[in-house]
C-alpha cells in the first residue's frame, strides 16, 4: 500500500508539472485581419498552442524589420507578391515540406504555378489570399461610382482624399500616366524619367490629400469621421465599413488597378517550424479560408472555400466570374529598382 501511495504521489506531481508547462507560442508578422480570433482560436485549440500576431503597415515595413535583425522574433510572415520573391532569394525564409501540407493541393493552380516563391525547385510560400487595391468612395458624396483614378485630382476634392503610404500609390499614378501600356508589368520597372513624372503627378495631388494612411483602421476612421470621400484602399476597409453601415462604395476604375497575392512563409530563424507548417496547412483549408474571407473581404486562394459561402458572398468576391475579374488587376511583382521607387515616394511625402 505504501508503494502505491508513493507512485500515486509521483504521478500527481508529473501531471501538475505538465499542466504548468507553458504552451508553445507561434509568432506572426502579418497583414491586418490575418490573425482574427474567429479562426485563430480553432488552431490554438487543435494544436494546444498560443498565437501572437504583430501587424505591418506595408511590405517595406516587414522587410525592414526582418533585415534589421528581428527575423528571429517571428515564425510566420505574410509578404505580398511585390516582396515575396526577394524574401525567397534572401535566405530569410525556409523551404516548405509540401508533404506536410496536404491542403496545398487544393490551392488554385493559377497561384501555385507562379514562380513568385520558388527557388532551385523548392517552394517557399503558400498563397493565402489575393485581391485588388480598389478605389473606395463615400456613396453619400458620389451619386455614382468614380470612373477614373484621374478623379482623385479633381480640384473639388481639395483636402478630401487619402492615399496609402506604400509604393502602390506610385503604381496608381503610373497607371494614370499610361505607363502600363502596352506592357502592364512595366509598372514595376519604371525608368528614371518615368519615375520623375510620377513624382510630379503625385506632388500635384497633394492639395487634395487630407492624410496619407498607414493602417486599415486609420483609413476606416477617416471615412467614418467624414474627413475624406475617396481613397485607394483594400477590400478589408470596405468590409469593415459595410459592417458599420457606412455607405462605402468600391470600384475598379477604367484604367484597372494593381493588386496583390499574399503568401504565408516560415522564417529561417523560426524555432517552431513543425508548428508553423501546421499553421500554414490550417490557414489554407477551405473552412479557414471561408472564415478569413468573412473577416477581410479578400478572395481565398483555395477555391473550395466558395462552396461554403452564400451566393451573395460568392458574387461580392467575384468568385462567380473570377477569370474576368483577375484581368482587371495587374498583380504586384518583384520591383528590381525598389530603392529608387522608395526614394521617389519619400521625396513626394517630404514635399508636402
């Protein structure tokens, strides 16, 4: 009996020790909306872990953090297609074992066949969502949707618009100047003369800019407070403002627009690579993709998510005509002269 009591006491101590053991923590550096509790809690419960997320305001902010020595702080990142290739080549991200990602086979081949996150026959990222940078407008101000990005330069909009603190604002101005003709991808490799014209075009826009936004929440507040009536934005803000019953409109002007394909990648410095792989597989599952679209209004990379949506949601996400919708979007690519683009954008902001 005495021996049995000793064994029982030892078992209780081991159980208590196990309960006190901290849960593994997965750290994310991602875009807003990609770590919403509505779907993250399911992963935490299934894998008995904790997920911590930090949000970034631009691709350049994320790259600066990773190259500034903070890469070991994050297990998973969500770069957009304009920096995903650079990160793949940089050594900051790890190749993926696709055998541990069974849901990868469900992701749209239109996305997985792109060379954006591939090197030496290996895959470094999984597509998560994609979408445009649309023109958002206050429907209480506009009787009909603006037809052109040129409308942002209308003198009547003095102090009433906002643009994103990101190189995508350069791409937009370059489209207005016609630099995407005849080759749309020329937007991402403009020469010095073209960039100077873009700079002058954006400086001419400054009287109309109420504020340059850096986070989705900031742009949402600008609309809610009626400080602005139009802006280049994300579908995330459209989704947020519609839920707040704000009369927000969203359109792609006649010039088209640029857009992004966001990927999930694992940092080379991650000490939780197996857990990170499980997270990637969870995030591209059809059910999670549907819940992610519910929050962000972004288009899922896994087409199977559409079967879990209402006809209205499929229509709003253009999943009932996805091929035609994609043709309106010039997806971000690697920008070989990114430093020069950044110099131009910073000089525009400094001239304010």
